[in-house]
């Protein structure tokens, strides 16, 4: 019997396909009720998201870990100083920390910067410190100068006005503490103290305060006399207009109140400087000026403001380990008390012009400006203190370049060049880490050498022995 003809094949789209069986699942996961996960490559958008977030997280964690390693290296280098014995009648070595609000910002960033990068090394060495803060331009200058003037008064250098008011002044807390310590024969630890200055703007105020303190007077100079009103002549007394209005004859108390209010106005904060920079050369230094001033250490402060600097701020955020290494090295030099004199170049800016005697001078400015500029450049020397941390100035906020408000007669210290008097510049010293200590820090970082500090023994792991130890 012939087979019936087969129907034409169905189109490919209409073919029936049996469903694929689900992938095999781990029986343990199936018994726990977990779904059957299917591992597959994420989509394009997910890959972009995971790559960016993963790369950023890895960069932040790596920088944070390396920053801790770097700080531990410098802390281990100075940790042995914290274990040095100290007599009971001596105080720990105390530093003076100078910090002020960055240009265009408040004081909080400077405090956070100090606690994050500088304080760990000081704490590892058990160093004590005093802080002189400035919330606006001129505060650190006044604080530095007032500290020096207080020292000069303590050594017997007093002004006439100070001698008259000495008996009437109330004893402050600092003087009372000093008197108690003198009676108990308690003194500071022998050796240098040191000053730590944070930022270029603070460094300029510190330099200005040093000169004001040692070259300026001890007491505040008298204000210039104001223009006195012309006194009436006794021959021709002033005539008053006669009026029949009784209200006009009564005295008007309002002008008198205004005069009293002007007199009772508070002094400007901070007070003006006792000596200007152009009077350094004519001023006589204090007889109590030491042959060498306390060594100082300027610390670089990284602070950027503005939306356009966001890429640079991101780069700095991911490379904080390098900043911690630099600041840790400078702070360790302070703790180890290694210092040197500041460098001074003997070249003058006018020497190049004086070599060619046949050259014809060409005036590029007004004669008065050209003469003043030549006089200032011929007498200026290249001091290292003037160029310290100079890289910070281009990154300062633009708000400090705006003109001052009317009535604001305060001195501009941040924008002006630092003026150095040879009598002060030659006495200044700078902390610097020796090559031997830096090599020791490198060996500590790689584990080739241990810290000089004695490791603290944990007695909790020791067994407690009971009984008579003499019999044993």
C-alpha cells in the first residue's frame, strides 16, 4: 500500500522547540532555598560603572595604606625620645606652633591639616607644644612680637610707662605659674625649643613679628597727634547769634555723645605694628637679643579653593602619601633638633648692571619710580627666608588681591615681600634632617632595621606565680 504523501515542511519560524532544561544547581544551595544564580558577563553600562568605582576605590585605599606606612616610618624614627628619662623638676621640651587661616578661608582647614600630618609625629615623640593661632591677617604677627616683648620685659627691659603701671596691674595666670615654678625649682628641659610655622602666609607674619619684637620698642608707641582745632583769640572772642527761641539756647547733648563714643571705640584687632619695615636699618636691636634665635621650620600647606581647581584637588587627594612623607621628614627634623643657619646669597640684583660700565642707561619708567626701584634692589640681598614655600602663592585665593575696604588701614603682609634685616637673618636657624637619620628611616621602612624605642612588654600574657619567691 502506498504511503500518503507527506505534507510540505512547515516554515522554520513555526517549528516547535522543546524548552531547554534549567542548568544544574548545587543540591546544597537548592535545599537551602537559594535561587539558581546564572553567572554571566555584565552589560556594557555595568562594566563602565564597576570599572570607574572599582578603580577609584582601589586608588583611595592604596593611598590611605601607603600614607599610614609613611607616617609610621617617621613615628618609629623618633619614638625613642618619648622613652628618655626626665628628672622630676624638669618640664618636657615645648615647641611653638604658628598657624593661621589660609587666604580666603577659615581657621578650621589649618587645624585639620596640623592634626592629620604634623601631630602624629609630635605625639610619637611625646613633644609638648604651644599654639599661636591667627584668624585673620596680622594676628600671628602680633602674637609673635608680643611673645618676644614679654620675654624682654621678663629679662628686665622695661619702659617708663611699664614701670609706672607694674604695681597696678593684676597678676595674670602665666606670671603666677612662672612664680610657682621658680619657687619649686622647676625649669624647662635644657636644649633648643623650636618654632613650627604652617604655610607661606603664616611664615611671612612670623618673619614680620620677629623683626617687630627684637627691633621695635617694648611699649606701644604713642599715636600721632591729631590736628587740633584753632583756639579762639582772647582779643576777639567768638560772637554768638542771639535768638529768641529758648530751645536753641539749651545745650545739644548729641554731639558730645558722638565724641565720647568715638573715644570709647575699641582698638583695632590686631593692633598696628610698633615699627615699620622701612625703619629696620635705623632701629637699634634689643640688648637681650640672643646670638642665635630659636630654630624654625616652615611646613608646606596644601590648600586649594575654587571650582576650576577641582582636577588638581582630585590629584592631590589621591597622592596624600607624598605630602605625608614630606611633612613627616620636616617634623622629624624638629623633634631630633638638627638645625643649620639659613643660606644667604652674596649676589646683588644690581651687579649685572654695574659690570658693563659703558652701557647707556635707558629709562623705562618715570625717573622717580626708576630711582626708588634701583635703590631698593641694590640694597636687597638674597635670603633663604624670603623664598621659603614660595610655591604656595600662585595657588592662593583671588580674594586677597581685592582692594581693601575704606577705613581699613591694616598692614598687608601676605602680598608684600618679606623684608629681612641682617641682624635678625644671621641669627635665624632652620631645622634639617641629617643624611644619617634619613637613611635610618629608609631602613626602618623596608624592615631592615628596628626602631630604637624599647618595645613595651605585654604582661597580660605572663603567668601569675604564687608562693614565696625566696624558696624557689
